[in-house]
């Protein structure tokens, strides 16, 4: 039977904090054993991970997300400019209506 590692065991093994292990687990990067009432990691599972960079997404997915972020930022800036123009026009109409009432 494979040895089960605690978060503390894994933190010591990888020379990181227990908090880092907890965060990776919560982000879905590390998956604890199923069917165990406490958080434990299979030594076989960890051995497969070692030497591999712990990332939830592939480099291709990261690049796609970066492109999407850039596109959304550009769209956001365009929408801000549009809203500024609409606001300026609305204030002109408001001033004109106010002058007509006076």
C-alpha cells in the first residue's frame, strides 16, 4: 500500500509553507485522496507530480487567457469612451432644456 502524506509532510518535502499546499489544494492543483476522512496525498500521486511544474492550465490556455484579457481591456476602454461621449451629450441636452425653461 502506498504511503499517505499530510499537508505538513508535503510542505516539508517541497520546502514550502503548509499555506501554499492548502492554496494549491483549494485551487484544484493538488488533489487529496478520496475516501479518506482527513486530507492526505498519495505518495504515488505526489511522485508523478514532482519534477512537473504545478500549473492548473497549460501554456496554450494561459496564452489564450492573456489574449482574452487584452481584448476585454480594449473593449472596456472603448466602452468608457462611449459612455463619456453619451454623458457629455446628455449634459448638453440638460443644459439646453434648463435654458429653455428659464
